[in-house]
């Protein structure tokens, strides 16, 4: 009797997992999903029908802006960054130096570490407007000048002005997030 009940349990579990693996997620199973309205008809796009004719919210995340910062031995390139206060920005750190470097912003609780020749990323989501210092926290690097500035602009100040300052020497401007 015991072997029959354990075989039943095994068959039941295998059957249940097969059903769950092939069943589509419902709105109840996925709290992020929003089902179409009752009067909405979603066409079968796989059969070549037109796209849905109603408003169905996208579940895809908003695309993030990516800013690449290159860490070389004892400096960052670029050393000035400008991003908007709304949305997501990915800081991609490429270590072109011969030692490990990192990208740290204490006030935003941001740190990412890249090995020599390596790449790492960190994400900044909806940061408060302001000016923040980023630096490499490897011993002695910050003191040697491996620092930069991240400026976060409020929505009413984004996108930043593209007017060039009138100086005798042209300067490379800060790297800005492409979001407009």
C-alpha cells in the first residue's frame, strides 16, 4: 500500500508540474500583468492578424540610458556626467588600467568594481537632483585625483543646455544621458 501511495504522489507531482510549466501566467499569478479590458479584443498576431485595437499597457521596462566611464590609472574619462532625475541610468565602468578600479558615489549608495581589462555596471534609478562626487575608493586613488562630478538635473532643467561657453580654449563638455 505504501508503494502505491508514493507512486501516486510522484505521478501527481510530475503531472502538476507539467501543467504549471505549460500554463500561461494569469493576472492572478502575475501581479504586474494587467489584463485587457473586457470590451477589448486582442487579435491573433501569430496568424498574421492586425495588432490589438485597444490599449493594453506594455509590461516591458522603460529603456535605461547607458553612460560609459573609462577608468584609467588614476583618472576617469569623462570626469563630468549629467543625467536626469527621472528614469533609469546605467553607469558602465570599463577598467583600462593595470589595477582594479571602482566607481563610487557615497550619497547615492552606488558602487561598482571592475577588474583590469574588465567591465562592470551599476544602476541609478530616480536620483534626487543635485551634484554628487564620484571617485575610486581603492587606497590612494581618490587622493591622487581619481574623482569626477555627477550632476542630476530636475525634470524642468532636462535636457541640459547645449550652448557652448565662450572661452578661448574649447573644452570637452560633460557626458550626458541621451534621454530627452
